[in-house]
C-alpha cells in the first residue's frame, strides 16, 4: 500500500495558499434536471471510523435518502459529518489538520467508506503524524484527480459565514474546491502553481536573488497562473446566476446578489509580474497572481462584507452553498451528498422554505442528505420519509 506523501495530503488543504498548509462539461445546466433524467446519485453506503474524534469504533450502513442525526450537544454529530466531508475532500470543514481529528491519546485515525452508485468503491484512509495512506478499491491513490470525483459533498455549517466575513483566502478556497471537484485538470495546475510560487518566494527572500532564476520562475508562474485564472474566470459567471436565484429564494430582500471575480491582475500576468519587481524587492514576496485573487460578493453592487447586515450575510452564505450544490448537480447530472450541520434550526421559515426544494430534488434523485440537530432545533417540515439516528457519546443508534 502506498503511503501518500505529506505534501500530497497537504496539497488539497492549501492549494490556494502560497504557504505549505469530474470532469468538465461543455454545457452548463443552470436548472437541475428532472428526476427522470438524473444519473444515479452516489451514496455513502457504509462508514467506518477508528479513533476518529470521539469515535473509538464505528461501523454503520446508510441507505440513500434522508438521515437525521439527533443528539445532545458534544455527542459526536458534527464529527460524523466531518468524517464524510473528509472522505470527499481530504480536508476538514472545520479548517483543522489531521492531528486534531485523532482520538485523544491515540496515534492515528482510520476512516473508511463504501460509496455506491451504478458502481461501487471502497475507500480507506489512515492518518497519523508519521504515516498517511489513502486507497481506492485497494489501490493506492497516486493522483488526487483520480480520487476527488468519487464522493462529492456540499456542507452547510456555521463556518460558512466566513465566506463573507473572512479573508479572500477562504473565498479562493471555495472556488478552488469547486473547480477541483469538477475539472480534472484544475488541481494539478494549482499544485504546480503553488510549488512554483513557493520556490519564487524562497528566491525573493535571498539577499541577492539570482535574476535569471527569478525570470524563469516568473515565466513558469505566468504560464500556470494563466490557466488558473482562465478557469476561475469561467466559473464565476456560471455560479453567479445560481447564487442570485438561491438568494432570492431564501431572503425577503429586494436586493440582487451578484458574484464578481476579482483577479489581482487585470492584464497579462507576465507583464504584471515584471512591473511589480521593485515592490517585490521591498516585500520579498510575489505580490500578484491567482494567490491574491478574491471573489466579490455584491448586494446591489455594494460589497456585502462591508455593508451587509448579519442576516444578509447569513443568507449569502447559505445561497453560496445552495449554488455550489446546484452547480455540482448540473455538471454531474446527480446531486452531491448534502451535509447540513445544525443550520436548519437556526433558519427562519423563509430561509428554510428556500432550502427545501434542494432537499426535495436530492430526495427525488435518490441522493443522500445527512442533517444534524438537537431535539430543540428539529424542523417540523422534515416529518416524512427519513431515517433517525441517535448520537450519544461517540456511538450511533438507529431510531430514537
Ligand atoms: N480528537 C478528539 N478526541 C476525542 N474526542 C474528541 C476529539 N475532538 C473532539 N472530541 C469530542 O467530540 C465531542 C464533540 O463532538 P461534535 O462536535 O460532533 O459534537 P456535536 O454532537 O455536534 O455537538 P453540538 O450539538 O454541540 O454541535 C466533544 O465531546 C469533544 O470533546
Ligand atoms: Mg455539532
């Protein structure tokens, strides 16, 4: 079994960062296809955890459909969603590294799964500070692009608010994850860009950087960065109408939500890199390129992060995630697995109502939804067809 290198594990975590930290379709379907036209959705048929967070050992089978994880605070509901998201993206939506997910006092965690659609896949992942293993169908995963489409998820969680309140890095990650999930070529491109950027920055830190070496890294950066810019340029105008529609559905605002890609360079990256050389000498770092891009969130053309109310920011966060799910559904022809962490209870009736069609479509397509709540935050609208699980002290019990 191949050990995936530390850098491979790190790449997915920090692909948009300069520091170490599907497949494209020519046609974009704005509205999700009708149930009859869905291809078979992937569902998580089995989840296995060993020494993951507060789970010493868990082996559980899930059917397609709705799964509600009920339990008091601090029992391990979010930890389940975190493990599913980890399987899909190789990172935690809580923004933490592998060490934090190892059960206290243990050396490593194991997360395993069986993902079923028309085909079936077995995933095994082991992580410790000394060793990382990732296998798909008993074969070591050598390229992340071979792996990332196997399980697609969208998570709705309280951290989503950082998409509006946080730095550009979080919004870059949002774009990067979506492009990695849908464009096979994107992640390798981004990884090579991040590597070239690290080398170039290391050179700039030297007292007298070798100008020739700097030039060759600039060329490399311009070439790779150009590819990243192009795909981000294509993504945002496709995502923007989906986000606007989602926002309309969940908010009472008359305001129009619009996304605008804000690249750090407007013209040619090679030219801009050359222009910024004097400032680079001062800051000893590469100052322009995709690693400095942002995604603008505009309400009636005004910055939502600066002028939006708390409620508006919350709605935008939800709309972005709904748009992400619609986008993935449009491209893959089947809905992703939805992971909804304790947010239904926080939503007012209007926002909840806006989210329900997405859940409904997932239901029609025999997709899968995992939703956590405590008894108090249980939304009455979800009364039908669902599987209830009780979560208590790191154990899952069917029924309640
Ligand atoms: N690495 C770890 N090792 C052991 N236990 C952990 C680890 N990380 C978190 N926990 C425990 O997991 C529990 C929290 O799990 P989780 O966040 O899933 O709770 P929850 O059921 O979602 O609660 P809430 O309703 O408050 O969101 C806590 O008891 C915490 O101490
Ligand atoms: Mg929780």
